[in-house]
């Protein structure tokens, strides 16, 4: 377990660095990606809160789900930030650009989140090969 957690932590830190560098290239700015990355700890707070509410221990499937949440959140923040930046370049002020980005990106964000939630249900409930509570080969 220690080796698994250590590998997941290294993978998470590597992913954060790589995603930050990718967003820097995408936005051609060092500040916008920093803002996006600093918003991700709120997702960690939600993950910890749900683990507490469901009495679930921190495990490899839980950390894998956390990685999915970070990926989904980062992707949606990048798309919303890009849209808001385009609106600001078109002449809108920051508030109007943020509001338009929020309204325009709401449907894709909900669709992506719903697809992720549906895809993670088998692992969260321990069903099949993706679950952590698999049955033995003799059915017990």
C-alpha cells in the first residue's frame, strides 16, 4: 500500500507539473495557469468531504477517482478561461466575460461531470473488475 500511495503521489505531482506546462503553452501566460492550478485544492476538499460522509477509507480506487476529478476540473477551467479571455479581448469587462463563460460552458461542464460520475460508479460501488470488493473465483 505504501508503494502504491507513493507512486500515486509521484504521479499526481508529475501530472500537476505537466498540466501546468501544457496550460502555459496554451494560454501563453504564467499567471492564468497558476490561477487554474490553485483552484484545484477546492476539488481535494470535496473529495475528502465525500470520503468522510461515505465512511470510505483512502484507497487506490479513491485516489484514482481523485485524479479523474482533477483532470475533469482542469479541463473545464481551461475551456472556461479560454472563453473568458476571448470575450475580454473582444471588449467585455472581466465580470461580463466571466458571466458569459459561465453560462456558455455550463452545459458542457455538466455533461462532462455526469459522464465521469456514471463511469466511476462501478469502481465506487465495488462492482466487477473495477471494484475493490471483488468476489473470489468460487463466488464467496
